[in-house]
C-alpha cells in the first residue's frame, strides 16, 4: 500500500475532522473550523494544511505555520495527527519532511511540535532531531454524569455576563485577552496586537461559543473571563480562562469558569476538556476543584535549524 502526502482540499474537511476527533478527542474539531482556519489565516502565518493518503483514504493530517504574532521572528510550528492503528506506514515522516521544507522556505529558524506523551511518539520526535521542552496536560470533566461545584454567590460589585452581551462591541474582551495571553506560559511569546485579525480568527471563529463564554465584570470593567469553544454536538473546550492582573487573587476565574460549565451542561454538552501547562499550578488546582482529571499529556518538542 502506498502513502502519499498532498495539500488539503476543501472536500477533505469531513475526513480531516474524523482524523482529529479520533486521534485527539479532547480537542474541538469540525469541518467548518478547518475551512475557516485555512481561508482566514493571516498571510504572514504561512499556514499550510497537509494530508497523508493511503489508497485514497486520509490516515493522517498536519498543520504548519509561522508564529506571526510573536516578536521573535522565524518560529515555526508543526502539529501532526495519525489515526490509531495506521502508524508505522511512513505517513508521519512524509508529513514532517514536507512541513519542514515549507517552514524553512518561509523563514523558520526554530521548529516546535506537540507530541503525545507515549513511547512511540516520543521516539519518533527524538529520531528526527527534536528535543523535549515542556509538558501540558489535557483534562476531562464528565458533564453528563459528574457533579459540578454549586453555583457561587456573586460578590457585591461583581456581575456575570456572557460573551454574547459584547456582540456590539467586543473590544473590551480583546483587551482582556491581550493581557491574559501575555501572561500565559509557553515557548513562544505571543503579542495580540491586531484587533481585526482577532475578530476574524477568535471572535468570529466557528468553534467560539459566545453564549457559553462567561465574563466577570467588576464595577462595570472586564476583570476575568472563561472563553468556550464547542463542536455544536457534545464537546465543550475551555479555550482560555484568565483574570486581569489587578483583579487576581479574588477567585474570579473560578467564578467565570463555574458559570460557563453550568450553562454548558444545561445546553446539553456532555464532555468538557481543558489543557494547561504542567507548571501552571493555579489553573491545575482550579480544574481539580471542578473535578477534571488528566486524560492525556503532550510534550512540546523543539528543533533549532542550522
């Protein structure tokens, strides 16, 4: 059987989604999402989607690009996913070499890739010159059968709103996201400074759920938020939960996330997922309080180009 690698076509959206859902069920994946990401990607991102086919069937996918929103140029990233049971056919190697060639041509000097924390995946990365840097945990919460902490009493001067309340003017949420993202641990420092790009690729993204995104206001100002992504079916993903610096230490992130989770369960979502850096103790503690348990771990790998 022959494996070939080619560029993604719009007609691949359903098959792409299937690979993602089976390979990484703790992420939100929809055909609309993959098409939006490709269509609206910033040109400086050099975003490229690849698929690996075996006898006409898509068995693996990859996305590659440049971190255009970082102050440090030349940082490329690559994320592969292969269907379980379809590894060791050469798909991963072909996807990697094609992505590396594309990223180097786009000016990448450092390449990052998330690798699942299992022996096969770690060996694959090591054999191709990538070294591990840090870990992140995926966590799962059973919304259908599990128990959520009761809704918290909203303190005086504090108000709970939804993302939908900012439809006419989302700018306050952009400003909050800028600060929260700047403080998020990671290998690549991201600077959100393009409001129009944020509107297109976050606010108007098909996976973003305004109704289930919770926002905490203190004296009328955005103080904390918990952004929600959903697949419109059963999967809910906490995209970002953060508190602005001057409001930290008051439990506002927990208040926002608790509100969002309760409304997600009421809307019929059965599985909630989130992901946090393994060293992000405060958020890991909050998620443990909610009842999340670690369901998978991935390791960030890096390769510096000569």
